[in-house]
C-alpha cells in the first residue's frame, strides 16, 4: 500500500482493492509529459465522479427542500457542483496534497480552481469503481449533507456564470445570448438582450451596454427559476 495514501485511506475508511485508481485520480495530464506516459491521468475518472456527485447532491436537495420547485432545486444544486464549490471541498478534504502535475504546472496547481474541482470529482470516481455504489453514496452524502440541508438559494453569484451552471447541472447544453434591440444616442445607448436555452427564450434584460443587458437577462432567467409558479 503506497505510504503516501495511508492517511487518506484511514480518513475515509477505505480498504483499497485497486490502488492505481487513486493514483490516477490525483494525476493531471501535464504529469504524463514528465513521466513519459500517455492517458495516465484523472480525466476519465473525473467524468464518472461528476455523475455520481450530481446524483447524490440532487437527492439531498430533493430530500431536504420539499418546498422548492424544479427551478429552485436546479439553482441550489448548482451552488454545490459549481467549480469554486468543488474546489473548496477538494481542499477541505485534503485531497490537494496528493496532486501530481508536470513541472510546468506545479506553481499553479494548489490554487487552480479547475484542477481542484477535477481532482475532487476524479477521487469520487475512483472510490466508486474501487468501493462500489453503496459506499460511495454514503461518502458523498457525508460530504454534502449538512451543507445542503442548511442551504438557501443564493442569487448573489455572478448571474451569467451562475445561470450557465444551473442549466448544465442537469443537462450539458449551453445558454446563448442575443442582442434583440438597441436604441438611443451613442452617449446614452440602451440594449435589450435575450438569453436562450435549447432554442427557448428564458429571460430578457436591458442595459447601457451589451454585457450589462446580458447580465440582466441572466438575472431575469434566474429569478423566474427561483420563484414559485404563478408568482412574479
């Protein structure tokens, strides 16, 4: 058993069957160049872990927030599976100390949100393959349960990125924006933007520039998702 993982196994009560899975879960693709290997990294495990985490967090949101409708549940779920949140869980659980990267990436590894998010998901993927669904379900529950139980919908996060994360929490489609109109003199322009998902308009916004109009359109879409049906 690799000595560098002894504490990891002990903390999560893991009796490893395939230790190579855990090594892979902490290995960034940049490490391959240094080690002279190919495809010996966490990318495939990340894909699997992302699905497992999404399933469990969805279950927790549904279980602990019975008064929320589908749109609200999607927003709440996105708060926990967004990049910054998963990166924090990676550090909180101490997974960042096991990351392997190439020399060119070493300086940025400990603070790279995307990398930390990927490692967190890959580790869960490794646990799933090594320990099975029941064990992994229990582990992911223990990581998220208290936080999800006590959470409320947070509308203060950057509206455009937040909307994208909310819509991709359940489906991998992207939202798109379109400037619908512009009016006024050059020093006092006004733009109206629409935001679309799967070809359907889900929000509109007005602003003094295109970015502001798109941000307000995203905010409009989020507000419609968060309010119960029939209320405005």
